[in-house]
C-alpha cells in the first residue's frame, strides 16, 4: 500500500524527513562531540569576551538544532502511540484516515510542554549534526506508511524513537551546562568590573 494513500503525507504539518532536511543547517559530523568535549571550555577564564560570546552562540545554535530534532521525534512518538490506541479500540490497521484527521490535535500537545523544563534558546532549526540527523531520519521513516506495520513493529518503532528522544534530551542538557558555564564567566567579569553591562548582554 502506498504512503500517499495510507501514510501521513496528506497532513502537511506532520514532521517528515524532507522537512527535517530542508529546515536544518548541516554542520560537521564531529560538531556535537567537539562541543561536549571537556577541552571546549578549557581556559575559558583567559578568553576574550568576544571569544566567550562566540562559543556561547555556537552552543546555542547546536542546542536549537537538537531541540528541533527532538520535536520531530516527539511528534512521531505521539503518532505511533495514537495509532496503537486506535487499533486497540477496534480500528482497521489498513485505514488510517481517522488518525490523519486527529493529527492536528495529536501534534498540538507539544505546544503545551509539561513541567517547567527549559525553553529553546532560539527559533528555527539551528545547526544539526548530519550523523545525528541521519539517525532521526531513519527512525521516523519507519512510520511513513503505518498501514503496513504490525502492532509489534509499531510498538518497537515507538520504543526506538523514545530511546532516541532521551539521547537527544541528554545532549541538550549537556549543552545547557556549557552555556551556563560561559554565561557565569561573563557575569563574573561584570561583577568584578572587568566588563560592562553592554558586553554582558550582547
């Protein structure tokens, strides 16, 4: 059965592989690992303010990219869960029209994120590691045609996506720690009189 008839293509706002590739700006494959390496913040106290701000901006771009990919993955997790519920309530696996009708509601849940959490540092897609993006593309591709998936395959796809979402969240948290460290150094310089407010806020 074709994806055009039974897949998710009819819903234009559904995050798919094509939109992921178009919306993100690729960076080197080692970018995230380099940013998370201990050496990235080595000697930060001796850096010029401009260098600290440049590092902070690079981290923020990477965090925004991961945040974008996380939303893509979360959307597919919700779709997989909703389809399993639909089937357990007696829905025909070959007819996903009902699910497609419910997609706006399913995906809108991410506009009301639970808990306090941390807001993304920017809008858009930021920079995305191609290797990481390829993993997301591969994981979400499994759900391109729901009608051909058994309940077990659908459940396994949801589990794989959940594991990927946790990994992305862990990396975002690590990036936030480095952003906070750089911001703390800028704040320290301001309090010590080594920098003015204007340089702190740039």
